[in-house]
């Protein structure tokens, strides 16, 4: 498939392929998944590690043919999350901006 507005493949990336997927289709459009912040509402195959970190290494959704549509269908939730947290201050953020 040719790179376009819904598909991008970067097979020269040092991490390519970052996930094992059968077949030739591999979409790098959402290399860093924008649904990560949705926690258990993302719809992906993830686990929470003992330290509380979300591990998405077994999730292939963003890289599949249906992945672009799946991510786009959840972007409103990401937008709502950002809207609800717009006044949230990250602990130690003031230290970073000094």
C-alpha cells in the first residue's frame, strides 16, 4: 500500500517492526498510540504492570487495516479527557518550568 493520509509505513525505522503482525500490511501512522491515556477504555490488548504502567506491547490495533478507523472512533474520548483535565497540574511541573 502507498503512503497516504490514513496509512504510513516506515520500514526504515530502527524499531520496525515494533509488533509481530502477519501479512504485509503494517501501519505506522499511530506509532505512539493516542489512545494510551484512555486506560482501560482504549479497546486494545494491554496489561498493567506491577508498577501501574500500562504495557501495550501485545496490542496491534493501531498497525492493522482497521486500526486507523478504531483510533479515530475514540479520539472524541481523548478530547474529553483533555478537556476534563485542562486545569490539572502535574506534580513537579513547576520545577520543570523554572
